[in-house]
C-alpha cells in the first residue's frame, strides 16, 4: 500500500488564467463578506499541526475544539488534544485562559474588539487563535495584500459538504481554503504550508457544525476558575502553547 501511495504522488501542472483568478478572488471575497456579516456564530473544529524533527521526520499533532463568537467583542474557545485541555474566554475586556490538565490559568487585558484581541495575542504574546485570520471583521483585507498568485482548483468535498477549492501563494507561505458552496459560504478547510521551514510542514483546520445568528451556540462568555487553580503569566502556562514541551528542539528526536 505504501508503494501504491508513493506512486500516486506526483507533480501537478496547474494553470490559472485571469478569469480563474478573478473567480477565486470573488469566491473568497464572498466568504469574507458572509463571515463579517454574522453577528454571532459557532462551529466545531479539528486541527492538525505538523512538526519536522531534526531527523526530517514529519509528525502531526491533532486536537479538536469548539468556538463561539459574538461580535464585536465576545469569544469562547475550547481545545482538547493529547497534551492539553484548554479553555479561553474573552468578554470584551479580559481574555482568561485555563489549562484544565495543569490547573493553571492566566489573564490578558486587551479591552476592545476581537480584531484587537487577535492582534495582541499574535504580536505581543505569540499565541495565535485557531483560524484567527478568518475571525477578523474583514478576512479578505487581512489575507489578500501579500498574495502573489491565486488559483481556483475546482470542487472538493469536506465532511460531506461540496466546496470550492482555492489556492493562494505568498512569499513565506502557501495557503488553501475550501469554501462551502451555496448561500452559506463558510470555510470548511483551511491549510497553511510553511515554505521557509525544512519539510514544508502544514497547519490544517477543518470546521463543521456551523451555526449563525439565533442558531449559534448560546454562551455567557464567562469562565469559572477552580479555587485551586494557580495564576501565572501567559508564557508560564504550558498547555496554552500549541507545541508541547516534549517536542521542543532540546527534546525532539
């Protein structure tokens, strides 16, 4: 079976005309506008984060979770994997992050919108949220400026939903997105490939169970902290890091 799989892997000659590029941009803009128009939304997700060892072995770390958002300034995220069980809540002023396995928590003051929170977590604390670009008020504006090449690759099916498959290139990364066809063009899969890291590791986000408006999951956007939990600085709560300590350069094999 491995021989067969290797035989099926090849190079694809993909051509993209101006019309295809314009169509891909149009579809992505429609998705961006759809997401921005939703005052409330919720979905489930799976994440696969690839690492490349010093021996050039590619390893994927898997986790799952849920996300509930209420614009402009409410967010509730859970993430459960083999090394972490994390819950995060943003109430418009403070982001509280609890590591349930370690019984450690931290808080970040970031009064403002979800857009502001995403910027603070990424730039100051180096803790990007899953699908952070897609949660912003204008994903098209956030992602398109650095794009140098756009392709519409036809259809694909993700979790039983037929999608338009689009591919984008930038200087540092390639990214692909599968957008549900029809009146609700939400993202079903988002893949980022790091071109400047040996082995070209990928970050893959699959989403499903999308609900919007009154159908979105009800949420108080409050997080109960156990009385025994210890408060630490963001950098001191290991569960918040997407890459567990066992896979850091000093310990990776």
